[in-house]
């Protein structure tokens, strides 16, 4: 029997952005349907540390399968706090200043829903990760983009200063930055810190790529800047650091009062999640610094490998200082529009990438740019380049 669905437009909530799937899901489905090499959605095709994977298996076998505590298990909160102290000299109290979340996505959503009122403005670096706009919409706020535009993808500090209005409540700072791979330096971060203090803004720092940085580049958390510890929420995720994007174990650190407000929202989004993964991630944070360093070096090799391959087919990448993404302008291949290019590419040569346009609020911004993920095994990267070489 064929059912005809009648869906009343009256039912749709205005604050919901759209019923469309994310570009990442769309492109991954297209990769499967066309048997393409998937350099689109950012997930590695290799696993995290063996110790962590075994710890999760053992936890399941040992019956760690029921609700964990609302803020996450104590060993994980302690490991997150200790990691912050060890790497950045930033002290947080594991009981009151740390909460475990369902990936960084939930931490971001809960932070935005907890602090943004209808009409409040949230500044974010544009292009921005897709969940920012959706969460700000859910809160009834207004997302104001500040350009990190090509070809060099450098933050426009003058635009940032001009973007602050009496309605600005929050600055959302993603560094290392998806999709451009830019890593903010001391001068840019100092300027953001000064603005935040001068205008009494809350700063939400999306640091999910904190360990995926290359060459001599350093990740400097904004919370280490004078006066920022008390107004910053730091968000990160085991998905990136330990190559386990499907586990969705993330966290937020910040002043106790802010974390309490964030947790109040989070408890009604997922309540809790990932019971057997939590002890495994705690162990990884405590004992896998060497694995993280090694993995970063390998990723740097992959960055250079894909960059050389893209150059060989006529695409000059903007070299990223961090993340596992790089960007090229696709005009040399005869396309003015990255979205059109990405929709054609799987059928033309069996490769999937992500168009930059989906990360911008401004119409036409980022139009010729395409993002390529290089968190893939070397043969997969080589095969993608070989296929791109047949592009005609
Ligand atoms: N922020 C950025 C900048 C990201 O690229 C991602 C992608 N995964 C997330 C947040 C979400 O992280 P998670 O998968 O831990 O929810
Ligand atoms: N963060 C990943 C990316 O940028 C995708 C995550 C998702 O699919 N929501 O590719």
C-alpha cells in the first residue's frame, strides 16, 4: 500500500533551520552510492590507541552499561582536568568545573542554549562549523560571522572589532579552525581577549582540533590569556584526539557557575551517554600522550602527501596549520562553484569532497573553495589523487 503523507506546514517550528540533512551526511551517502573515495566528512579510516579500544571492550564485558553520573564519571573528569593542567597549565576542579558531553556538538549546543537569549548576538569566525548556526537558531539568537576568508584564510580583526554591538553576548572561537585549517596566533587571540573583556562577552572556545597541529605551530587556549579564565568555556572531544568520532565523548571546562548552567541544559538534551567509552577515554587521556604526538606527525605526513597530489592535478592547496582538512580553489578545473563541483565529482571521477559554501552565512562567500579531508590511509589518499588525475 502506498501511503500519502500529509504534513501540515503549521507544525513546523520557525526556529528549526531546515529539514535538510547535513552536507556531511549527504556527501558520505553519495560516496557510498557511487563507490567513491570519501575525502568529505571528517573521520579517520584508522583507529585510536589499542589500549583505549580494549578498555572499552573490557568495560562492556564488565557491565559498565548503565547510566553514568550526570557530569560524567569521576576518572574521566579528573583526566580531562589533568590533561588541561599538563598541556596548558590551566587548572580546573574536576568536580565543579568539568562536564562530559555527547561529543563537542552537545557541549556547544548546551553552551549556546544556556547563555543565548532571543535577540542576543553570537560572533563566530566565518566560515563556521555547521552546528553553530543551527544551535544559535534554536536559541533564537543571531549568528554574526567575522571573515576568515580566502585565499589566505586570515581572521579580519577590523571586521571583528566592528562586529561587536550592544547585543553581542558571546564569541565562539574555533581554533584550529574547520574548514580552513587556520590556527589563531598570539596577536589574534590577544585582540579577541581584549574585546571580550572590554565588552563583557562570554567566550566559547571550540578546541576539538587542539592536538592536530603541524610544524612548529602552537595551540594557545584563549583561557590562558589574562582575564579570560573566568569568562571562557573550553570545549574538546575524544573523537578528534583519539580518532573515535563515533564514540561521541566530549567535554566542557570552565568556571563552576558556567558549567552548572551548561549542565542544566545538557541534562535535558541527552542526560548522559557513552558509559563504557568514558573509562576508556579517561585511560587514553592519562596515558596516551605519546600516541597523540605520533598520530600528529603521521597526520602531518598525510597533509603533505595530499597537498603534493592535489598540486599534481592542478589544484593548489592553502596549507593548513591544523585540523585534518585542506582547501583548494577549484576554478583551475573549470568550476566557479564548489557545490556544483562536489556534486559532479563522484560521478566524474569517484571522489567526494565538501564545498566551503555550506560553512558561510554570506551568500556567495567561499564559492570557489572545496575542503578535502586527509585523515585517511596513504593508499586511500593516493587512490583519490589517481582518480582526480582522470578528471575530464
Ligand atoms: N566542532 C568542530 C569545529 C568540528 O569540526 C566538529 C566535528 N566533528 C565538532 C565540533 C563536533 O565534534 P563531536 O563529533 O565531538 O561532536
Ligand atoms: N566535523 C566533521 C566535519 O567537519 C563532521 C561531523 C558531522 O558529520 N556532523 O567533517
